[in-house]
């Protein structure tokens, strides 16, 4: 197999097409606007809250339990099952399948969340509503178990306290001001549960090998979603809902296996910069080709969702990425994108329609503008703490027949449900997240890691912007990937710092 892969690499490197592209790139790199200005960072490692009172208290408590942990390790090492396991392990040590199983990490299932969810809902229907909770508990259990058995201590980050503070504040708002506590807890779960993946990812992505596998899985799996969405568009897949205005000529919109074009668009928004970043840093020619193909399929998938909010968010995310990596290329990239938009009638008409009197009239009578106005009127009844968590504009409220529609603006939904207090703590959490992500980028010296982190940062910003025109965080796929990628960025910093 290795010989075949080497032969493929050699054939590509010696091909006419590859050398032609290489020459074009070499020529373009001499032009002013195409000369990349690689962001060099500041070279100062940022504080990760290791000296805070809270962290020191937890470390002290952990040390006091070390005697108990030592007793458990000694008991397990002397048990019959461990001696039996060692014999089985020695017997299977040369098995390829067994070695694959030993190298498996539960975090891979988080990266493949979309596919696992689809598989469970198709073949394990009774577990469809709880499988992710079981996976989360399994990950937390493994983190605790490896602390006891392998002495792997918890890695504290700058994001721990802001996340915990938000969870406590939002939980307090829910329990004190919810008219119906059952609905409030359900709404709280929809907001808070998916944030916990951040803690899991930071702890479990703790080696360069796991990191590389996670990045590959991430890009290739979402690239496959983009390819499937593209296939849906060209084959005229049936739309699952009323996703276009009656005056538009669009026959179908890509949605792949995630159930909706806006959700698919959000996945493309956060992943396109990451895929392109992996293409930039990868040295292996085969992987490099696969990364650029994944980027291409994501781009096509994004286009065929016909999600204007996703288009705008992706554009801003890409611009942010180039602000870090190649400021001079922003003019060129923007010009190329504008020419492409104006050259493709379907895309141009979709954008231009937003500025017509017909669209504004429909949006004001039953569309997005009407919903926003309605939400503001509802919020004014209880401006400080809102109508109650889970009671307006989202999946929980819809399931309980408490709202006539989705809000198409996650921040306005949060304001209406939890008032000024709820929106304030949520916005503070997001601002803290963005700022701390930037600090981790700034404190990373490794050029390759820094480019990947910038890519993740750019995609995350794009997703937050997309939330302003859609209920993106109402989709488990989108919100899980957001906090997973934030955790991954911090994990990259952790791995890089371990080498310093």
C-alpha cells in the first residue's frame, strides 16, 4: 500500500498539470496583491488561569484524593482481570484491527456527530433522543477514569470560568423566572448541554496524533456533506419544506443529511476556512489535493443551499482569515467573489431579490422582519428577564405550541426568552470566547498550528454572524461543532505548549 501511495505522489509531482499550476502560483506570488503576508503572531504565551484561586483550590482537592487514586490503581493492577487482559493484549498485539481499536478515541464520534446522529436515528431509534447524552457521559467517565488510572490531570483553560459562570447565571435565570420549570429546564438543556463538549474536547485531544486525525476527519466528513448537497442540487432532490418564495425560480436547495439548507450552510461556514487552512499547511501532495477538493465541495454545497445568511457569514469569515494571513489578497479575493456572484444569475437574483419592494413587503407581513418586530413586542412585556427560557422562537417553544414560528435570529430569541440579563451574559460569554481564542492564537509560536487556529477562529466568527439572521444554535449539529472547534483551538495551543 505504501508503495502504491508513493507511486501516486511521484506521478502527481511529475505531471504536466501540477507543474503548470506550480508555475502559475510562482508567477502570481510576485504580484503585489497576491503576495501573502503570513501573520507572525506576538510570540508570548498567554496565561491559562493556572494561578487563579479557583484552579488552585481544585488542584489541592485533587491532590488530597491522590492517596485514594493510588489505592484504586494498586487494587486494579493486582486483580485477576488485569492479568487476564495483559495476556489477551499480548496475544492480539500483532492484530491490525485490535491496534485500530486501541487507538480509537471517543472524540472521533463527536467530530462525526452528523453521521452518528443519522445512523442512530435510522438503526437505533430508541436511542435517538439520548445517544449524545450517553456519549457525553462516556467521555466524562473516561476523563475521570484516566485521571485515576493513568494520572492524567485536568487541563485548565482561560475559557473554563467564563463558561461555568454563564451556565450558573443562565441556570439561575431559568429556575427563578421560568413560568413553567419543566419547559425552562428543557430550554436550558438546549442551550447549556452542547457547551459541555468544549471541556471534553480540550481534555481528550491531547496528542499530535489525535489532533491530526481529528482535523482530517473534520474536513473530509464535512466535505462529503458538501459533495452530497451538490449532488442533491444537480439531481433535483425534493425539498422537505417551503424553503423558497413563490416568486423565485429555484427548484431545490441542498440540505444533505442535516435536514435543512440553513443548517448545512452553517456547517459550510465554519468548515470552509478550516479546510482551506489545512490545504495551506499540508505538505503531503495527496492530502493537499484531498483538502482542496473538500474545500471545493464545501463551497459548492454552500452555494447550493441558497442560504443568503450563510453566504454573508462565509464571506466575512474568509475575509477575517485573509486579514490574518494575506491582507494584500483581500482585494483580489473580494473582486473574484463579486464577479462570480454577478456572473451566476441564480445567485445574483437570490441576493438582488432581498432589495426589492416585494421582498420587503413579504418580510414585513409574515417574514423575517415581521418576526423580529413581533419578538420585540413580546420582549417588552418582561424586558429584564424575558418570557422564560425555552418559551419563544425555538425548538422547545415550538414543540410545546408556545410560539407561532422560529425567530431567524438567535440573539433576538435569547433576548425575548431571557431578557436583557440573559442576552447580556450570553453576549459576554461569546465576547470572552472570541477574545480568548485570539489570545491563544497570539500565544502560539508554531506556524502550522497558528494557521490552523486562525482558520478555526475565522469559521467560528462566521457562525456567530450567521446566528444574527438564523436560529443556528438551535441546530445541535451547528452548536456542537462550534464549541467542539473552540475546544480544538485551545487543544492545539495545549499541544504546542507541551513542546516548548
